[in-house]
């Protein structure tokens, strides 16, 4: 293993949606010797309260900004079709619960949540939506529904949140690089917020070169 990349995201973070195409391309080019670990960052805590008008306006403004910067598509009929809550923790736990069945299912559900939220006007802060999405990606829904509200998933989520905080990360997406054998203090920043592919390539080349020099010294 050359090292590890940490991808810190939230499935209901619009900038993470805008970054998805860039990241998918970048990740497809990585050597198998680079391990990628995704962590759920937890953008907004649990809430049963409907999102107020001010927050709705704020999030819609963010969608427009992400679309203008990245070209990502959004289905704004979501705001008429749904009564959203400002809560992304349920979606984060859903991704973790999917991973309890198979690691690849974690990636599949993350993508399904984004697709549902941004393009299909479905609300991932809603429990029934998350259960439906689990079925759509082929999860064992009985196990998934049990895990989703269970103590083990909650503990795993809290562990991921703790690791994210230990890195000093509070915004998403963030990508960090940890060379093999490096301690926590040696983790380096590859991307903070949306980063275009050319910039990501340049920074990655610089980090690899720096890692090579440090390994030889």
C-alpha cells in the first residue's frame, strides 16, 4: 500500500453532489496500491422539524451555486413535492448500514441517495425513502431496516464523526492523503470543497512527489 485517501462527504451535501463526477473520474485513475476510505461527515443532525423557509431558501441558493460552478443537475421540484427536514444524519447512517452487508453496497446506496435527492425529488431525510432506496440497490431490507436504527450503526457513525473531527474537517467534500506508515499528524490535504479535475491531478502529483522524497530521505 502506497497510502490512503480519505474521502469525507455527506450524501445530502450539494457540493459533494457537484464533486461526484470529478471524484469518480479521479478515483478510476488511481493505482490499486492507494486505498480509498470514505467517511460520513454528518452535515446536519437529526431533526423532526420541517425545514423553515429561511433554511429552504439557503439550501436552494446553494443548489444554484453548485450547478453554476460544477454543471451538476438539480430537480427543483423537490421543494414543492417534499416537506424536507434539515437532517442528514439519517442518510449518513443509511450508507453505513448498507456497508454492514457489503462494502460495495455502501457506495451504491450513497449514489442512490444522491440520485433520489437531487434528481428524483425524493427526500432522504425521510425513513421510508431510505428503506425504499435500500431495496432498490438490492439490500436485505429486513437486516437493513434493523441495522439502520440499531446501536451498532449509531456507534459506527459516531466513530466516523470522531475521526472526521480529529482531522479538523468541518466542510465537505474534503479529501485527505495519508502516506503508508504516516501518523495522524502527517495527513495532508488534497481537496477542500469542490475541486476541478485538473487541479486535483496537479495537487495529487505534488503530494506523490513529496511522499517519494520523504520516503527516500
